C-alpha cells in the first residue's frame, strides 16, 4: 500500500469537506460555468466564491480559463463528479436504511 497515495486521498477529502465546495463541484458537473454564473447559482458573494475556487484549483479539482475579462471553470477530472455522486448515493441509502429502522421501531 502506498502511504503517499493515502496522504493525497486524505488531502483531497479535506478539500471537499465543505458544503459550499461540494455545491460548486456539483454545479460544475453540469458543465463549464463563469464566476458570475457560479455566484448566482450558489448565492455566494464573489469574494467568498473566489476563495473556494482558488482552493479547488490549487488542489487540481477544477481548471480555469480566461476569455476576455471573464473566467470560466470546469471539472479537471470528470471522475471526481462520479466519485462524489457515488458517495451521495451511499448517503441516500443510509438515510433510507435509518428511516426503515425507525418505522420498524414505531410499529
């Protein structure tokens, strides 16, 4: 087993351990978006959004390109979205399992 890879994995998980960043990732999973589009869709002020985008870019989760004065962002590795969606599916299964347990106790 490669400890360096485990370290990288842990760092990536830390980067994604923020609901605002996860929302950004989810939105970018729909396709490339400008900073202004992301600000509108997330409800974040541009300064706050820029901080989150910088962190995601630094960790190579997203990539950016400039077109005139506008900056556009996209997912650097599409498998990242698949991985996050898989985790979301597991969470939904856990919620359903808990609900079934509660219904079983209430009966």
